[in-house]
């Protein structure tokens, strides 16, 4: 079952611009995580935000979480061509096995030099 | 360096054949996972294991089997019962509490 839905599915911007990706989910969560995947490779963990947090920063990444709207956004500032990749949100939900993540469909980001 | 190693990188399967994908980690993580990714899609959970000698079915376990005889290893067998096995398979591991998964580099399986 897919919990997260990401928007947009694809995004194309020029180098130096900001990129914003959104993730919506359906059930209450413990935390929400963002991952990056370069073509044909594994995923790399970028950032985790807990349900009691509203905003988190890591370098050029800014993540927000609105639990009332069941949504999160990932902002990449001053994008670079090397940021070209697919980005996935993943939610960790209460109940059942504590370590299970459910991934969204992903946003494909292209940054043009 | 600590990490997860998946092998082989590419695998070809004939109709009716079972194949096994390897996943080894040296991160001392308790939990390990197998995901399937189809083109342009997200990840779907096949099996997961919290501890040695224990594993649970994920959302799409039919046609797959796993074992967890050692903490470091979580091999996935794609059986002949899996009718559409062509996909990209990703293995991951984590500490307790899902504070971020570490992923392997994946195995691309193709049926020929």
C-alpha cells in the first residue's frame, strides 16, 4: 500500500533556482523522511522530521511538516545540476512493526545547467 | 567502510527458474528489508526482518521467499511463482526505530 503521494511527479528547473516538492499522506505518522535516488542506484537518506517538529534544515534542504494537513514539503535552495535525481518521501506510522517505512511514488527533478 | 552490498548488479532469469539475490550489511543493524521498484514507481515492500530467524511479509510477498540465518545477511529468492519478476530490487537496513534506512545499490532482474 502506498501512503505518500508526491507532487509534482516531475519538475524541471534551471540551475540556481529553488525546487519544491510536496508529499501528502493518509494516516497519523511517527516521522517522515526524505530520500534521494540517482538513476539506477539505491536511495540515500536526506532528512527526517518527527511528528512534533514543524521545520528542519540540513544544508540547502528545508523540510516542513504540517500534521493537520497531513503534508510535507522539501525545498532545495540554489539547485545544482548534481541535484538531478528522484526524491521520495517515506512515512513511519504507529502500530505494527516500529521500523516499517512506506514510500511515495517520487518526484523526478531535473536541474538544467 | 560500513554499508550494504547487493549482488549481483544485473541478473537474468529464465522462465520457471528460481534466482537468489544477495544482501549483506556490516552496519550491525538489526532490521533488514527488501523492496521492489518498477519503472517510474515508488518502492513496494516485499519482506522485512527485525531480528535473526524472524521475518514478516510485506505488501507484495507472493512469489518471493527470504531467510535470516545471520544478522548480516538477508537473501531474497524470486521463485517461479512470481509471474512478473522483472524489476529493480533494493535491500535496506536500519537500527530499531526507523531513524533512516541505509540502502544497497540494487539488483536489476530481467526475465529472458
